[in-house]
């Protein structure tokens, strides 16, 4: 399949460089994108434009989003549900209508820079060695001020019919699955997915850096044809 990879906050398309070969070796074509736009809607529109360029209802594609891009890929799929065959959420989830990524991230000179490492929980930075942190800092791109706080909005219930897989890193998969089953308010969108799979990867919030091979293998697994049953 054709897989579109959308990076999370402070990252560009190169964040997926070590994951892409794993998907390609499994026979998938891969297109990593860099988000553009000063608002959430503008960034979603950019993803929709990619869908319109490469996908058709006869040949839908896979959309993968990491971190802050998780809600963005669902918003894009909501606008073009017939063009998306599978949604992949990498240590992220799509928040409910009216929610936002994180309106507490500090704005500095009109942008949201990469925060200092001491603001993160231990599970978030698990596996981020000093070398990986330094590399992240060098590549980090500040986010436009509006993007973390702009509200999510959806219009088409067909989005819930798109199969989805969550690769949960910070939170154990069983715990996340339990919260979805209990219909916590922030899991509204996940709870509504008709075909949802949650798998675990015990690493920090940036698995494309800390465990790229394992992450790629899980994405390949998520997209593998399922065995059919019948008489």
C-alpha cells in the first residue's frame, strides 16, 4: 500500500528516515511529509491536498500520524474518508470534538519551541539518550502558536469505519485499551472506531528515534492482510 507518514510536533519528514526502509522492504511505498501552515486547519488542508494528489476511492492509502499529528490525520480522513484505507496512530490518539493537542505549551515570540527536557514525564523520554536528544534539538522546528490550541472538528461519521491501529508507547497497550473500553471522555473518537487495534511498544514518545525498527515492524504488521474465514 501507499503509506503517508505525518510527523508530530517540532519534526519534519526526515523524522521517519529510519522507519521508511522497514515499510519499503515489506512492499509498501512510503511518502513522508512535512506539515505546513500557521493553523491546525491549514495543516490539515495540506494533508488533504496530499490525499487528493495520490489517492482514489479505488486505491485508498494509509495515513500515519505521530503525536500532535494524530488528530490531524483523522481530521484529514474525516474530509476524505473514501481515500483512506487505514489510520495509524504512533503514540497518539485523536481527541474529541472541540479538544486540542495541548493549549498549555508555552508560546515564545509567536511560536511554540521544543520545551526543555525536564518538563516531560520519565515515560515520555524513555530511550532518548543524550545523543538522540541533541540530534532532536538540532532538527527541531518551532510550531506555529495556534496549532497546539486550535480545536478539533469533524463532520463525517464515515471516519469511524476506517480501520485504525494505535501503537502505544508511553501507556501500556492494555491500559489504553481499558480506558477506551470504559469510554473515557478523551477516548470518544477511538471508542467509536469500528475496527480498532491497540498494540504496545515499550519505549518513549519518539519511537522513530528510540526504536525505529520495532516501530516499522509493528506498522507492517498492522497493514498485513488478515486471514479470511468461511465455509
